[in-house]
């Protein structure tokens, strides 16, 4: 008879409510319209009590419905949320790997509009794409440089340029699965290049390589086992020996993207050392230990780099202006968050953990943090954390910004090594809210 569902306002009526004007401006009309439609559909289905008013039912319900929709609108039309990385893993793949420095963030925002990525503003003519970013990388690596979408794309391009319709030689000890089920040998096989596996899981000798190399061999590939350790009776052949003896180019996938040796990570390979040892080409990711945007770095002999850049596939793998801007700022600007995290001391981290625990409850514990993301496997970084009962983990993940810790032995550890000190205040306020709700 007097079913309030009949008097539901129209979508346009709700959209016209002033309370939604700001949301429409920041999120777009279609985005907000979708939310209004969903809210109306829920009411029609009886999911919630429809808002009514005795005086002007349709008007009032439009206003209160609009208010409810406005309340639930996100701040931006993207679902990606900010996360405080309290996992104790500095380069966390599921959290987007390296966080960008402020300089890199500013650079990519500046480049977001029309920008001179492929234009010489002095002459008004076309210029090589991302010239300055590539030059910065070349200078830092002391070699020719090219940049593609990611490390995997760099491997694909190297296969097409250096081993078309041929083979490459790869040790069985370096047949790496890089994550999410993707494997380097399968990636290479997908390019149509044949892989000649040599040696065994634990040991590969120079003679294994030499027996496998033939006239169709494009290169010997060395892959850094970046996410696991082989200990005991194990060994491979160094880049220097292969470069002298193999008679074909040596391509080295170092994984993490260190351009030079790192004082705290003595076992992590770096580009300059690999090139000095005789590698023709070094491949690395931009968003691991380099601390920059997702990118695949190709570093090596200028003539070879030129061939890589001119291959038709290079066009399909090329990076956008945002990547180039962020990469250049990472290379030339202040140390990125990954470098800052690596430099933190346990003493410092304990101090911060004490201040947080005092404000919120929780215990301070020492932890072993990790580089993560395919870098420095087995390296324990001395760190400290605030320990809480595990039951708070889900609520902290649901908070804005989300707080992601790690659960160990029934405890939730909020490890501070990868947390910027400027995020401590956000962490404290999240903890106050969540621990307050959860009782003592
Ligand atoms: C991470 C990694 C890759 C893959 O690089 P992406 O940038 O993720 O495509 C390849 N090889 C090694 C050794 C790695 O560690």
C-alpha cells in the first residue's frame, strides 16, 4: 500500500543534490552515478531501510541518499590504497616493490601533462625519447644504456637481438622462478630461442659451457639466483672466465639493479662490476634495490645497446614518460626510500619502536628484516618492531592508510625498517584507533 520503495527518487534527482557536487568534480559523473544506482538498487531490493520524511518524501530521501553515497565515496577514482609497509621486507613485491622518492614522485607528476620527453625545446625539433634519463643511467653505470618495461622485457629483447632463431646457454643452477609462477627459462623459450641447459643444480663447470656452445649460440646467460641460496658443494663459473673463454657475448641478469657495489650487501652483484668483468650486457630491474620505478635496465657496449634500441620489439617494450621522469630523479636526486631503509640501524629503530609502543601499548622486540623482492637472499638486516596480538592484523589492514605487518609465532610484528619516520604519526593514530576498538 504505502511501500516506500515506490517513492524512491530518480538517479538524476539524487545526482543533482549539492552534497554530491564535489564528488562529481573529483571522481567524474559516471563514477558517482554508478554508486547512486547501486544504492538505489539496494534499497529497491530491501537491503536497507529507505530514508523517508513526512513532509516531502521523495525530496528528503534524495538528500539523505545523496549524503549516504557522498559519505562512502573514495577520495580518488582509483582503488589502489596507501599502505604503511611494516612487513620488515624493504622491497615487497605485493606492495609495488620500491616506493619512489619524493623527488621521483614530483618528477612524474611534473611529467604527467604535456612534456618534452621527445622534443628539443631549443630547436623545436624531435629529440631521442627520454634522452636525459638514459644519459643519467649510462653515466651511473659507466656504459651504454637502454630502458624497457621491466627486467623480463629486457631479457626478451636481448634474446631477440642477440640470439634470433638460435640458442642460448644457461646453467641448471640458474634456472630461476622469479615469482607468481613465472620462470626465466619459460620466458626465454617463449621468444623462440632454444635453451641449452648445462651443468647441474649445484655445480656447473667451464667445460659444460664450452661443450654446449656452437655456431648458433647467441650468448651465455648468467642469472643471479636472487631469491634463494644454494649452500654447500656448489659453484659456477665467473663472468670473467666466461668472457675470456666462451667466444660469445655474456649477458648477466643481476636482478636487483645495484649499479655499483653496496657496502651492506657484499654478495649482491652489481652492474659496474659485471661489466668490468667482461659482460657484454647487464640486465636489471629498476624497482628493486635501485629504488626507482618499474623498469628493465639494459647496460652494456654502446654498439649492442644501439641494436637493442633499433629492434622493432623495442617499440613494444618502451617505457612511458612517467617512468623516465621517475628514473632520472631516482638516479640524480636524493637517496630513495630503499637506500634510506637499508641504512637504518637497529638502535634507531628500537628508539622509534619504543616511542610508538609507549603511545599505543604493545611490546618492542628485535627482528630480522630482509631486502626482499629478489635481492640479497639470506641477508638478515637487524631491525626492531612493535609486537601486538595477532588478532589486530585484519583491522590494521582495513585502516586508511592500511598497515601491513607480518605475523610470526602468533604475534603481529610491525617492523619499522621499511617505515619512513614521517609515517610514525600515522602508524600511532591507526594503532590508537584499532587497539582502542579491540579493548585492552
Ligand atoms: C626480479 C628478477 C627478474 C624479473 O624482473 P622484473 O623487473 O620483475 O621483470 C629477472 N631476473 C632476476 C634475477 C630477478 O631477480
